[in-house]
């Protein structure tokens, strides 16, 4: 008998899988038809095939079942069937409640993203399809448990199904009414509280506790055997579910900063002509004024979780204050825009924070660019470097009108290496801006910082020589990266020793780590290449959140950026001295100056 039941369960699983897959196929077909896409024919065919497959298997299952109904069973077999009936009764009740809850949460999530997140309908639909598993899993469980219970109850020739159906129907209606009330409450408070989505999180916890209480009490009315409490099983289940839910929550997109982002107003600035070269991936900014103002920001560290939400908003407000105080023509972020480091930020997600910062800058209306930091593509992050590259391309200049991210990359080491040419009104080259990836970690692990590799240095040299040949003479340039070169450490040690080999301009190095300057232990050839070519007169980096010193060493000015971070470093949210940015002013003759803009110096 047990072997026969196992064979029948396989058929049930096949029906469940086919009809569960039918749901997204049908919705995709409807979407394609509405959007007038030819793919609707293909998806419609797949939907028909899935329905027919499930129907054929179900018919075959029911024909085979008629033979089992007339069988007589031994006492131990009958008791086994009763236990199976109880298990299916319990699972069906829980899966029905799970399905109704999933549909409510799914609908609220997609609708909330559309309304509160200012997402386009197409974006909400795309996210909806990506999250369809929320409905598919409980839908499969309902089909599987319903057919399984019918199979067992027919064999038992048992009465009492009317009472069970009434019980399930009452529970389903109560669950639907509960979630209807929750969604109505959330909509009522939509404009009255900062994070109305938290109502859903609280309601979910109440529902879980309610179902746990139900399973321990009222469920006994519709089963033969009363529930037996197995503490080890409950503990294992709780740990497994808690771990799975926790891991998912650390990866899920959260949009707690969106209300603030929506409130951000455009900042007035000089409008310059920006052109992108499709072949080389180079952006050219032709100045409409004598000067170009560049705001350097670094280490923003958006966590993108409920835990980090208040600090994320503070970080964005700090960025906005710096932008409003300086009215720059270009913003350069030198890495660690995000912080997807699990327990430290309560998030593995590095996708939503990128989208949020891009939306923030789109509202500000000022062109911006960036280099990657070591934290932006952590190994535990939800999105890989390749995925982020595609995301940034989708958010870049053709779409946003603000992000200067290249659609093609040079074939060298790094996630993003790019050149931005700044030209005067007569077309002559004013300044070359190099944004170079200092990479993240070596193959030795997270305690061994990477460095700017030889092929990146050769690319830099080739670009400088190309520009020199094109301009018919020397070119001036600035370089931006995240992790400081070893020369930052050398210059600081010489400064501490009172050496005349360095010139001090401003700032202090107050890093609290063991090493005052946390550079790579692997030497990069970039500094020597800069000296050799004589083009780059200044470099800007981040990484060390409490360092913001600017020193000139061997003819090149090495400047640390003031950090924005409220999240990554323990206790840094309460510190203020290190927080701010730098305003770089590039003049018509290619010379430049830089001044610190501490956040504490900005009124209001």
C-alpha cells in the first residue's frame, strides 16, 4: 500500500508543478498581449501545454484511484491512513492560510512599490514577476495537500468532510478579512508615518503567532489524533525557518529611504555640454563657464535595510547638504557607496542602495560618476560585480541624464575604469579625469587589500599619451580611486617625521585602526607612472573614514576625502569632525584648487 501511495504522490507533485507553473505563464501571456508583443504567442502556447499536462496527469491519477477505493485494509494500514489524513488536513489548512497571506503581501508589495516608490508600471510588473515565487510555493502546497487529502479520505471512506470544509472556509475568510484590514490600515497611514510597510511586517508576525496558537488548540477539532508536541522538531523547524527567512530578509530590496529621496529638490548648477563616445566609452564635458566645480564625496555606506534606514537617510541628507552648499557641476564618489555586509548592516543587498542613490542624484539633477570600493561587491552581496555593471548601465546617462557610467569598459583588471575629458569652450583639453578601480581584495581574502594592477597602469599611460598626441603637448589630469596608494602612507610618515619632502595643505589623519593608512601591501606602479608622465598633479581617495589629510609628495598632491559614513565604523554616527566633502575647482588654464567642506560648517 505504501509503495502505491508513493507512486500516487509523484503524480500529485507533477500536477502541482504543472499548474503552479501555469500561473506565471498565464500572467506573462496577458502582459505580452497588453504590450502587443509577439512573445505572447509563445507564452500562450506554454500555458496551454502546462494546463493540458496537468489535466492529463490528474485524469490518470483519478482513474487509478478508483481501484484503491474498493480495497480493504488491515488495522495497521488503516491507522497509517488516519495519520496521513491528519497530516494532509493540517498541511492543507496551513497552506491555504499561507497562500492567502502570500497573495495579500505580494499585492501590497507591488502596489506599494508603484505608489510609494515612484516606480513605473513596467518596473512594478517586472518586480512582480521576479517575486512570483511568493505565490507559487503556497499554491503548489495547496494543490498537493488538497489532492493528497482527497486520496486518503476516499480510501478511508470517512465522513465529516463537510465539517472540515466549513472549518477551512471559515479560516480562509477570517484570514482574508484580516489581511484586508491590514492593507486598509496601511493605506490609511500611508501619508502619516515614515515607513507604513512596517505595518505589514508586524501583521505577518501576528499571523505567524496566531497560526501557531491555532495549531496547538483549535486544529484538534478536525483531526483524529491530537497534536503531539515534539520540542526537538519544533526547534529544528524554527531554526531552519528563521534562518531561511532571515537570509532572505537580508537580501530583499528595501526602500525606507524613498520618502526622503522623493522630497529632494533639484539643485541649481552650471549646465555644461556632455557627449558620450560609444566606441571608447569616454564622456566629454565641454565647459560653458571658465571653471568646473567638482564635489568629491566618499564612503557613503548605504545599508539598505530597516536597521540602517535612519543612518541611510542621514547619509543622503549629508550628501544633499554638501551639494546645496557647493552647487557643483560634477559629483565624484570614490567608492563604498553601499555596505552589504550582513550582520553589520543587516543587509546583503547592494542593488537597492545603488538604485536609491541613483534616484537621489537624478532628483538633484547634477551629473555624477564614481569608482568602486572594496565593500560595493562583497562576496556575500546579493548582486555580483557583473550584475551591478548591468544595473549601472541601465541607470546611466541615456536613461537618467546624470550618471556618467560607460556602456563599454577597457579590457583590463577592474570593475570600472574610465576617463572623462573636460574641455574648454574652444574645444581644447582642460583636464582629464581618471576614475580607476583600486579593486577589493586579493585571492588571500578580505584581510588583504587589492591594488591598481599593472594592466590598469598601462591603460592609464596609453590614455595620457593618446591625449598628448591629440592635443600636441602635455595634458593635465586628476585621478580618483578608493584604496589609497602606498605613497599616501609614505607621505604621512614623512609628515609625522617633520620632513621637508612633503607639503601639508589641510586635514588630519585620525584613523582608529591599527594602521593609520590602510593601503594595500602590494605596491602599485601607478604613482611611478604619474611621475614619469608628469600629467597627473592630484589624486583623491577614501577608504580610511577618519583620514582627510592633503599632502603633496614628489610633485603630486595626495588628498584623502572626508567621509560621509554613519554606518560602517562602530560609533562613527556620533562623530562629526571627519564628515564632509571636498570642492575641487578646475580653472580655464587647467590648474586647480581644493578646499574641505566639513558638514559642521554648513548651516541648516
